C-alpha cells in the first residue's frame, strides 16, 4: 500500500513538473489591446487592415524602392573600395583613373552633329559650342561610368537577395505557356480588345524565347467591359477554344486579328484552327465560362489590378505595356536572388 502511495505521488509530481515545463516552453499570448472603443465595445487593430491594405502596399513598395536604391549605392561603393585596394589606389580615385581620364573631349564634328540633332536651334553653333561640348562629354562620362560599374558587378559576382514586395496570385494550369517547372512565372491579366495588351503579346513571346526553360507565362482574363465591348465575348471564345485544347493558338489569332472580335469573326478564327464548330457555338451561346472569367477579374481586383495589361513576375507587380528590357531587369534579379539563396543553403 505504501509502495502504491509513493508511486502515485511520484507520477503526480512528474505530471506537475511536466505541466510547469510545458507552460514555460509556450508563453501565454498577450491579449489584444483595443485601439478604440464605442459604447464600451472595443475596436482592434486588425479591423483596420482591410481599409488600409492599398496604402500599406504602396508604402511597402516605396520602402522597397528606397532600400533597393540605397543597396545599389552601397554595393557600388564597396566595389570601388575593393577595386581600389586591388589596384593600390584610393577608392574615390578609381573612376577618375580608370574611366574619366580615358574619355577624350568630343571632336568638332561630334559637337556639330549633336547640335544638328537638337530640336531647338534658336542660337548659332558658335554661341552654344562650348556648352554642347561640355554636355556631350558629360553624357560620355556617365555612360562610361555606368558600363564600368556593370563590369565590376559581373567580375565580383554581385547577387541581390533583397526581394520586392509580392502578391499572392494564382493561375490556371490549362492556360500556361512554358515548362511547368520553370522558376519564373509571369501571370498576365489581359483583355483581347486592349491595344496595349496586343503590343505586349510579342514581348511575351520574345521573353519565352530568350529565357527558354526558365520562365512560363500564365494568362488570366480581365476584360474591360466598360470601354471594350467585344472583350467579354472574345474572352469567352478563348475559353471555348481551351475546352478543345487550343487556347494558345486561339489566343494568338485573337491578338493577330483585332478586327475579328465579333461573333462572325470569332467563329471564322475557330474554323482556322479546325475546332468543332457545333461545340464552339454551343459553348458561346450558353455562356458557360462567364463565371470563370468573372472569377479571374475578381482575383485581379484583389491583387489591385486596375487596368490592362497587368503582370506579376513571381508575384512582383508590373503594370502596363512595357519593353522587354523592363521585364528582363526583374527576371534577372529574381534568377540571381534564387541562385544566391541556393548557394547559401
């Protein structure tokens, strides 16, 4: 009996100690503090978030831009210090010795050509020659310094790990162009009647070719019905083509034939792809994909899309029709960041 009492007491003590230890491991969460009260009813900070999400996103973007510019300046300075140490010269003299001293003064012919290229020539060449020579030399210096720093970035294998604010944007696997395992995903919210979207179409094809195997492009509908009356039916037609496994082929035809976005033109494009006409026409007549198109629109609105085209490069927003070089800057930064993260793991 005594043994049983001792055993029970031991077990009880163990349980008490375990309980104390567990409570020490998981500290109690502090109670939420209200930010205001109405008739004694509290208002909490998390209730503010829906109303200020757009402003907070803008602040995050501004914070990133400030950090990015500051980081680039700091990297430039450290590169000049490293290069100066290697060459045995002060860091603040590297560009003067390696770049500035090697830039010759513009010739008279260059100055004259620069003068003739100006739109406003209200003053004679002789009057502005000295000013133009100085401006032209400064432009050469700026370009040479930029090229020099780019070379240092490559030589010292600079990798940027700072990540831009990202949005959580999904996509439809049935409307993706490029390998499924590509590390970069470009989600495009687009409108088949939008001229800016049409100008972005060849840019996407160029990027897919340049970064073959590294990027994929996902299409999402965002028809601007208020200003593009044929955008909705074109989006529905593309969905009907998807049903027959021909989304991208039909997508390309829509952007290549902006005058064929009415019912007759859409059917003509379907015939060009040898789609089943009866199935295609029934699909359009029933409007079966209208809810799915609206779901795409709402996803875009949630991601703060307000116009087309709108892109998200691995979640990083990019608005409007942009040249390939703008996309390449973000793509290259993402690939570099991912590579650096892989190397540090």
